[in-house]
C-alpha cells in the first residue's frame, strides 16, 4: 500500500468539541473571564500546555500555569468517559482496515485521553502509529506531528483527515 490515512482525534473520531468548549468556558469563568467560540476555535489544535499558556498571558490570570493546566486537565478528563464516536467514523475506519490501508492517529490531546478513546471505541489495534501532541516538540499548527507520521511511513503518501484549521495548516506544512 502506497498511502496512509492519518486521523486527528477530537472532532474527527471522537465527538468531543462541544464538551471541550464547555470545559474551556468553565475554566475561564472560574477565573472571571468570558470565553468566546471564536477563541475556542482558534485554540483547537495546540497542546493543553500551549492553550493554558495563551489563556494565562491573554487574560493575565493570577494562577500559575501548572495550576491552570491541572485545573483544565481535571475538567476535560471526564469528557473522554462519555464521548461518542463522530457519526459514521467507525465504519470508515473498519473499511480502510479491510482494504489494508495503514492508519495513523495524530492528536494534540494527551496520550491518556487518546488511549481512553481508542479503548472505548475498540480501536486499540486499528492504528499502526498513534502519536500525541506531548510526544512532539511543537503542537499544531507546527508540522511536527504530521512530519513524525510522514517519517514513520517513509516513502508512502500521507492523507490527513482534520477538522481544525490549525490541523490543516500543520498537515500542509508537513507536505
């Protein structure tokens, strides 16, 4: 097979965006700030640590980045307990597997969240490569995560399925 399909997770495999948006709003509200959908969409792609750093700087939040990150991670942890798959994604993955197409998962989400979703949807053995944002130097929109996929599948054409503009930028930057 000369092609590989690389999936993002949140919004592509796992229908988490609504719940993650609520976590973002709740985190900011707890610190007296009103978040916006536009800002949330802008932050769809980077690692949690980068999101927290941005929020701390933008809103001059008094808590340390470590405390804010722990608070945010605590809020989003439960999202992955109840998550449902994106409509029709599981049959698509199953069909690609039947056709022998190698699959990768490249997500900025923490490794623990990725593993939770893969286990919940019984996809643990579906991907030849799983890479989280914590495992690359720079998260989306940097090309690092998709460059890692490309290097792993050297010589094969990588097609990316993304829902976030920053993810598309990362995929394009990786070629």
